[in-house]
């Protein structure tokens, strides 16, 4: 009886985990939804929506807090947050920009792709934003099975001046290319697109538009 009950509990926990994974592999927010808002006035308005947006959980500062400084607004998606390795949560990677299944090729196995964003220390000159692309091999039905992150984490970095107008929209899957997704952005110099392509156990980023000359 005890063993049967333990097995039932383990199976229940696994099904709960698989449901969270399913949500991550099928997140389809509207393309107009903001993923990251750096403009202080617009960010303050978004942060009133506590269910979807949050300030940085662990902002860093090189010196004293720059004045004026207002926290950016970060899109929060609970299932993806729950799947992230602990070092990213502890390190203040606050923004979920994209979470969905992708394939290297149309006939390849599904992988879970999660893209998040964090910022380096804030100072009077601004900060650097880092976009991380993580690839997970999805969990199976066996109790205790979890999504396994690939060892390689691909990062795109770019500077942000203090309080400059800038925001990223949540990412969108390309319906015509199983490996591709896009993240649109708008900034003072115009608008553009960040492309992400699933490669073997990694994400390849490229940038179109005014951010292209700044990103590395």
C-alpha cells in the first residue's frame, strides 16, 4: 500500500511538471505584448500589472544608485521561470522574452527554447543588457525525468544609456521555419528585429536594424 501510494505521488508530481513544460513549449503571447520596457515612464505603468510584470529582483549598481533611476519592467511568465536553472534565477535574469518548442529541422525532435534577459550593473552611463538563449531536451513521462539544459548558453549583449527609450516585444515563432523565432524591438534610432535560430544544442542570434551596430 505504501509503495503504491508513493508511486502515485511520484506520477502526480511528474504530470504536474509535464504540464508546466507543456505551457513553456506552447506560450503564444500576442506580438504587441511588451517583453522588456526600459523607458522609465512606460515601465512604471507596466509595473502596475503585478501579475505579468516585475522590476529586477536583484539590480546591481557600480556606485550609488544613479539619479534619476527607475527600474525597467520585465515580463514574467511563471512556467518558464520555474524551468530555468537556479543560477539564472539567482543571477537576476528576470525577463522571459520567448518560450516555445523549436526544431533544428522539420523532421528533428522537438526541443524547448527559452530566451531571457538580464542587465549588468546600473550606473550613471546606463547598463548592458544580455539576452540568453537556452535549449532544453524535454522531460519524459518517467517519474523524476526533468528537462535537461544544453551546456552551451548563447548570449547577445548590447548597451543601454540611462533612461533611453527602448523596449523589446515578446518573441514570436516563425510558422514557416521550425528552427526560427523573432523578437522585435523599438528604440530612439528606429525599430528592428532580433532573429534566433535553433542549432544543434544552441541558439544562433543575429540582429537587424539600429541595434545591429551595438550588439555583440
